[in-house]
C-alpha cells in the first residue's frame, strides 16, 4: 500500500514538474512565435512603404525658387518669360501640376526654343501620364542644342515612356543589410515570469534579454500585365523571399517565402484590388507556419492630393511543431482583419498616412485567441536628389479570450498587451555620395557607376515597447537597421 502511494505520489510529482516546465517553455515559445510571425507579416508592408517613398523621392521635381511669385505678378507682366518660368516652378512646388503645364505651354508659345522650359514641360506631361505628348516634347528636345547630361536624362525618360507603354511590366528588387537588436529573444523586462500563478525569477541566461546582430536579405520579383482596357485594368503576381540569419541566436533565424496573385480593377476615381497569398515561414531552418490568405482592397481618390483606402482580409494559418517547441500546433486557426486608411499630400514633398486596424485571431486553444485594435501614423518628407526621411508611430492593444492557467494558476486573469512601435528612416541613392568619376572615365567604369548609382541606402532606428498585465509578455527592444536596395525594371 505504501509502495502504491509512493508510486502515485511520484507520478503526480512528475506530471506537475512537466506542467511547470511546459508552462515556462510554452510561454517562451509563445512569445517567440508571436513576435516572429508578426515580424515576418509586417516585412512586406515595411518594404512596400520604403519602395513607395523611394520612388516618389526619385520622381520629385525639386523646385527651390518662385515661392515669392503671385498670380497678380503674372497678370501685371504676362509676357515676362523669366517671371512665368518662376511661377511654373512655384506651382509645381505646391503640387499644381496641371496649372504648371499650362504656364509652361504659354512660355513655349512666346519662345519655342527655350530648351530648359521645354524640358520642364516634357517632364510635367510625363508626370500627368500624357505619354504621347511627353514623347513628342522629348523628341523635339533631342534636336535642340543640349548638354550631354540633359541628353542622357532625355534618353532615360524616353525609355521610361516606352516601358510604361508596354503591356507587360516586370521588376526585380534586391535588398541586403543588417540589423542589431537589444532584446532579440523578446525576454521579459524585469527578468521574472508567472508559472502556474507563482512569480519566479528567470535564472537561465538563454531566457534573459540578449542582443544580437542579424544579416538580412530579401529578393522580390513583380510582374503585371495590362489587359488592354481603356481604364487600365491589369493582373499581377509577386514572389518574395526573405531570410534573417542571426549571428548568435540561431534558433531565431527567420525565413519567409510568399506568392501573391491578384488584379487591379480601375474606375474613374477608384481602384479595387483583390489578392490571394500563400506564405511559408521557418524558424531555425524548420518550417513552422503555412498561411493561405485573401485580401480585398479599395482605393478612392476624391482629390488629387487625398486618398482614402481600406481592405478586409482572411487567413488560414497552420502551425506545426518544431524541435524548439512542441506546442506550436495550438496556434493554428483563422485570422480576420480590416483596415481603414488615408493619405494626404500636403505638398509634393510631404505626405501623411493614417491607418486604423482591427482584427481577431481564432486559435486551436482559446488562450491563444485574441482581438486586436491598433492605429498608425506615418509621415514622409522628400528632399531633393532622391533622399527622404520617414517616421512612424503605431500603438495597438491585444485582448486574449481565455486565461492560460499554466501561466496564471487559479487566477482567471486574461492576458492583455499594449504595444508602441516608433520608427525613423532616412534614405538616399548612392549617386548622392559617389562622385561620377569615382571609377574613372572608361566604359567599364561607367558601367560600374551605372550599376551602383541607383542603389538606395537606408538607415532605420526603431523602438518597440510592449506592456502586459502578465510579466511573461512585457518586453522592449531597440533596433537599428541598414539596408541597400536595388531595383531593376524590364
């Protein structure tokens, strides 16, 4: 009888030990999988935003004079070519592209041989998507006496016009870089955690905050095909691969591969974009997530400087266990999301974006299911020469459905996280810091320069602070990133 009781006691003790160890490891694994999955999910959006602000910075026609000119000055002296040219520049600086086009056209009526004015006029037509008229102006410029630098710019615009006229568009974007994190493993701030309701100190060094360096690479292929309708309807696809290799924390090496297919259906002032996606993610070279999702986005442009947009999304997420965690399958389930957003362009140099997100995650276990609400504010300022600075702030709340009793013990406490993410990015093309004669004047030297000059470099500082009513999930992380990005269009 005593032997039987001893065996029963030993069995109960073993189960309790296993539960405690499972709670500790499970909390750490959950923290890791949540953070890494969100990080990979945000990756595509972050790169798209950087690409968008980079392209707008490169297309910006910088005008630094004419700001003191008024329309009254033009009425008082309508045939003053210099005054009208400065007025056109002032209009461009305010984003009045069509008004600037009319002003430049009036100047060319007075003097058709003004090459600088015709160049401005051709570029403005290009920005207005009047490609045939722009091509006519560029062809006429070719016949005029212009410098070799201007001739090279003219050829670039003509090539761009021909690419935009083509129905098939393809591009490849390569990004290489590195990042440094102060708390890469997202360890709790106060080095304490709850285990079955008891607050215990974290003693294992692997579970304390650890800084690390990662080498990052991303490769994306985009293809789109114009269906030939006057409205510009098109279909598109994209393939994206991403890898982050940690120097020390190999268990946090992150990989992601995704495929997107969709279409853009355009109306007068709106565009509808349905997209299907499949994504596979890995941790430490072990596949742990397969996600299939759909998204429907609507853009509406009531004014040229104002855009309203929104989307709804659905994802079926299937997790599988890895050697690091045997409970990842419990995260499997459906994710629903909706977003409302707006873009306001104050001037050609300044644009503000606001997004409001709401969603919910349904998991195999309700203590992994949650409802989320967050808001994001982004502002980008474009300098001359293709450089830019962009800052953002995002604040969100996640409310979990059921308490995790292996963490909270007998307490019915539901987990609730509040996170704040602040980012600041500065970027510019290498052409700003590379002298044109750096590699000499030979044909090979020029080819090397032409390869490197369009490369965009960017540096980002980020701070993420997550507050939680359960200490296991309260952490902060400071991050610095440096990226080099090159895009090829064909």
